[in-house]
C-alpha cells in the first residue's frame, strides 16, 4: 500500500480504516451508517477503495471484491483489495471506527496548519494575517452544508416556516417599521453600507439599529475606529434615556436628571453589545476579532465605524479598498451574519445643486458599490436648507441586491442624536 508522505500515523488509524472497508465490502448498507470523505483516510489505497464503493453504492450498484476491483482497474489491484477481506474481521462498531479515522484526519490537518504558520512566521508575515489565514482554513474545512438542491429547498422551506410563524422580520430588526416591513430587516451574509457626508448622522443611525437589536437581546460587536467606547456609550445612554446629548459632552448634569441616567445605564447594561475601540486596525485584525467574538459570544452582526479608517486603506493604493470590501463580504458569508460598515461620501456632492446622495458619490465607489448587498444613505435636507424643519429625515436604500430600493421617511432628534419613526411617515419603493 502507498503511504502518504506527510505525517506518522498511529496503528489504530490504520486498523480503523481497514475495518471500515472490510465491513462495507461485506455489507454495503454499512456505508449509510457513517459520513466520511475519501480524503479523510490516511492510506491512498483506502481512499481510492472507499471512494469507489461510495460511488457505486450511491448509484445503486453492488460493491464487492470483484466489482470494486473492476471499477478501480490498475489503480488498486485486486490482491490489495482482498487484503482487507483476508486479514480484517468484519466490523461491528463502524461508527466508532469512523470517528477514529476523522480524528486522524483532523490531526494531520492541524499539523499542516502549524507547518504553514511556522513558514509564514519565518517569512516575517504579519501576526494577524497568520491567524486570519489559519481561521480561514479552519472555517472552510469545517462541517459542510448539504449542497444538493433537495437540501437547499428544504432549508428554504424551513426558513419560510420560521419567519411566517414569527412576529419579527426575517432579518434582524432595525426598529424602523416601514424599512423592516418592506426590506425584511438586515439579512445574514449581507454586507450593508451606511454612507453619508460628515454630520449627516451615520454613526447615530448605526447606534439606533444597535440599540434596537440590544432591546431584542441580539448579540453583536461594534468596532469603532473613530469614537471611543465611552463616547458610543454616552450616545446610547442619551438615546435610551431620552437625555440631552450635550449634557454628556460638557459633563455637568443637573441633580434631577441623575435618576434618568442611572435608569438608562441599567437598561443598556444587560444588552449583549461589545465595543472594540482600537484605532488603526487592519482588515486581518478585524477578521480575527470578529471570529473570536462569534466563537465566544455567538454574535449575530458586526458593525464597523468607518471604512476609510482601516489601517491598510490608502488613497494612493487603488487596490487596497477592493481587498477590504471583498474580505468584509467574505466575513459576512463565513460567519453568516450581516456586516454593517459606515463610509464617507465624496465631497464633490457638495458642489451639486441637489444634495441627495447617489451611488456615484461613494468614495472609492467601484469596489464598495460592487461588494455591498445593501447601500443606505441617511439624509437630512435641513443640513443644506435651513427652511426645512430639522426633524425631517429620510433613509434612502440606493442599492439592494436581493430586493427593492426606495426612500423611507424618518424623523430626527438633534437633542438625542436619534433617528426614529415619524408619526405619519411614508415609504416610496
């Protein structure tokens, strides 16, 4: 038998492989008791024989010494196949033996990963990039979903049944009723871009959504490159407690407001919200941190403030932004969560007569527009026209890969830096 060159293997691994193949050759029904891939076997002959048997049995053909030898031809001679029948007793514990084979495959994979990490260290690679590389491979080689259309259709039906029976939108609820009703909330695997000019309320919109998810006990991580954790905390306290946000800036709180502040703090404290406020993080560091929180806390969304503050973005390097947005989209897919990221709009917008934002206003717009599933523009016309009431606001869904686009009426509170549903709002989709 041909032995793979990469790592020594314990005797029980070999015995388990031989026992499994012997059992299936004697009783083809034994194949349905286990779920192994051919590449999880150590011996090359075992891989080829198992793959041949699985293919034949799956096609409704009998797999025995003669038929398997005929199928494999010169790849594995009949004498090598008969070895399994001649020297190995029929297994009565095939499930446990399959687990031994799988653990052996995992040990070999771990050793290969360690070797790769060691080589990357020797080459001087960034530590975060090494960790991200290992995590990428670990996730991609994890349990696979059944890719058959039958299984996909079953998952679709199951998801529809769950959402039909629920009072909440199929995605994560933003708290904006028209948006949630029409768009279905924020959906897993989506890369969601919230973009606007400075002082338009991008961070406020993000925090309003996070606050609503906190009320629903939906865990999530916010990575803030611009504001500190206490600044974001002050905004949440102002929003939840209905407290003038300026009090948190100048730090002088009238005595009668302290009960409201403590009540707001008691309200937000149990919310499953985590804030990382390290500045200048790379996309590799963001990936590592997000996966850590997903593993430890089961986060169901990631929010990032904001895109142009990634350490590895440079306006002088056109390729840097496409790499960041592509990897953010990949992160959303691999963790199966929505990734919400804030972005600046191009200042050329200010030169137009109409200040309503468009997709072409996105900075480095090519890759951002291409990779984002949903692009949202919070817009307050009063920023440019003081004749318009400051409470009037809109949320523009300029791109939606999987649904409608349109404009949703919102209201704005400057005092609390909060977007909310207006009494008589409308949506235009």
